[in-house]
């Protein structure tokens, strides 16, 4: 049985759709400002916006925070952007993977900050931001270095760590 519900929509409550179509890569990165947080797709190189990340190396934009599954590979894409010195912090699950030498050098020399977040928690933090959730508890990282210093609560006999949403300026 299908049920259709018709509701009255107040026109003043409807937001105008944003036209997100751009003509070129420069148009796609034009809204990225100093200090922006960028939610970067990809699992390693698969699905990573390599051309967009490399285009950012040619801009004057600085102090970026990148949220990504990993910290780049080789000397292209995210790694090229890191090498350009435009990234101040990366939030990721896998900072060291095969070929992530640029990140390692920058991190070891104190030129980039790192926040390691378990992969599922990373996804949930971004989802929470989109859903308007103020914070959530997860057992992941409880009693580990990643959970150290964070608020905890025992729920159903299991320790949980409080995590906050992770909102991006650009995705």
C-alpha cells in the first residue's frame, strides 16, 4: 500500500536552488578562500579530484584544512597541493600509505598538522554536520590515544567518546 501525503509549502520557506554548474576548473575552485575546509573525495587515488587539487596549487589560497581518507600519494593531486605549502592541516584516517612521502616529510618537519580519525567516525562526523547533529557518542577510539582528552560516557556498559560534526566549506 502506497500512501502519498500532500503538504502545503510556504513559498518563503523554500530556498532557491544554487546553480552549481561551472564552465571550467578555475570556476570550480573560485569559491575556495584562505582558511577553507575542503572535504575531499577519494579512496587513495580512486575518486580523488586530482585536477581540482592541482589547480589549487596555482592559486594564492593558503591555510587550507583538507578532510580526506588519506594524505595523498606520489607527487600529484593532494600530495602536490601539500607540497605547495597551502595546507595547514589534514584530517584523515590513513596519513601514511604507500607513496605518501610528501606528507611524511611535511609532518616530520612540523609544516603540517594532522588529526587522525577512524574511517567510520570520519564519515559520521561529516554526515552529522549535514544532518545538523550537534555531537554524537561512539565506542570507536575509546581507551585509545585517539580518544585521549575527549569527553566520554558509558552507554549500556560500554565506554563511548564524544565526537563533533565536521563541516566543510567546499566538497
